């Protein structure tokens, strides 16, 4: 995949959350919320705070979903990213 975001945007791949609760209850796929964390896959040249491989936390309704090479990603404005997960 060769994708370069423009403006102050980043390309993020969502990281799937566990589908069971702490007590062991399995949450069905249709009841799960979309994860709000992901891995940065590509960064615009205008974004200096992030780099590929960073794990980030973002708003639940942030970005636009795109499909590249059969995989789903989000294109997110860097301002919609809350922070980097260390």
C-alpha cells in the first residue's frame, strides 16, 4: 500500500478491543462499539507530533473510513487525535 495523507491528516488502522468483559461475558459483534484506538500507518508531511507505528487514542466518531488493498483504515485530522499511548 502506498498512501500519503494530505493536509494535517494521518492514516490509522483500528486496533480491535477484546470481545469479553472482565467477568468473562462474551460481547456479540453487533453490540460492540468501534474501537477508539489504533496504530498510525501513514503521516502527512505537515504532522510533526506523530510517526508511523505510534498507538493513538481518538474520538469514537473521528475520521473517514477508507478501504485500501482490502483493509479498512481511518483518515483522521491530527487535531482529532487525543494523544499517543505509551
